[in-house]
C-alpha cells in the first residue's frame, strides 16, 4: 500500500490505482480501497471510484474522506440527494480534519444547483 501512496504523492494516479488494487488482492483493507477510490477519482473513473469507495465504507463507515469521495461521485452522477446524505456523514465524522474539506463548498453548490433544476 505504501507504493500506492508514493505514486499518489508523485501525481501518478494510474500507477497508484494499480498499486492499491494489487494490495487489495493480497489483503483488502479500508485504506487500500480508499486509495484505489481516490486514484479513480483523480482519473475521472467515477463508476470505479464509487465501487472502491463503497468497499472502503464497508470496512470503515466512519471515515469522512470516504464519505466525501462518495459525495463527489454522487454529484458527478447527478444524484443530489445521495450526495447530500454523504456530505452529512462526512461532516458528522469530522471532515474538517481532512484535506478533502476544500472540495465541500463545490460539492454543496453543485447539489443545490441540481436540486433547483429538479435533477433526480
């Protein structure tokens, strides 16, 4: 898993994804699934990101970064109500302590716009 983190830090999200998926094959953990999900988010692979983040959530449903990632996926997929619920979970589990906090205003704005336009 540390190879995935190193690849992330270098900005090579494709290599990070491969490293995390390799780690998952050996020992699936919340951290490995989260790493794979975040790499997929960076690559714009929304469906794969949601799958990986959902698996991370099974292992650790109190991780605010997982919830924030799921909120972002829901926004990108046009599911504002699910995104709003995921944001509430992220806030409940102290997203303020995460670097992903910088995305929260963007996600919240997108949700409000979608709800105003009657998306799903």
